[in-house]
């Protein structure tokens, strides 16, 4: 895991949430709250195993301000990302593991973000 590569992690921002779709080759995340604009992050997830951990670490660090994170996607990548999120300092209970019936696009992720309780 690459979670220890960065020495300072900003604190979470109350009310900030993130919803992520991760699949081989790509990750798409939306991050925001009712009081802030929604930020969209799209990252390439390399299939070469030596480069994948760095990409997962980058995505986890982009999610660092969220106090709730929902991760959708393929089991292997979803679990790897969840481990990386915990490695950078989030508590495991911040992550909400859910399953989607199919691939999610940006609009579906934003809709899910807006429905978080």
C-alpha cells in the first residue's frame, strides 16, 4: 500500500461525501456536499500491477477530505481502494460498500452522492 507515502493528510470536512466507480483501466469519483460544488476526479488505473498501487494511492488522497465514501466497482479494485483509503488515515467505518447492477457514469454517481443521508 502507498498510504504512508504522504506525511500530512488534511482533516475531513464535515458533510463532504464521495462516491466512486472503479473498474479496470479507470476510476471516476465525485466529491462534494450540499454547501459546496461537486468536484469530479477521473484517473487512469493502469493494468500493470507495479503501477496500480500508485494510482490507487493518488485516488485515495483525492478522497481524503470526505467523511463518507461509497465505493462501487469490481471486487478486486474496490477492495484495494478501500484498503488504501484506510491506509491514509480514514477509519474503516467511513467507507460504505455498495453494489451496482451495472457500470455507473458521472451522472449516476452525482445522483447517488445527492441521496446520501
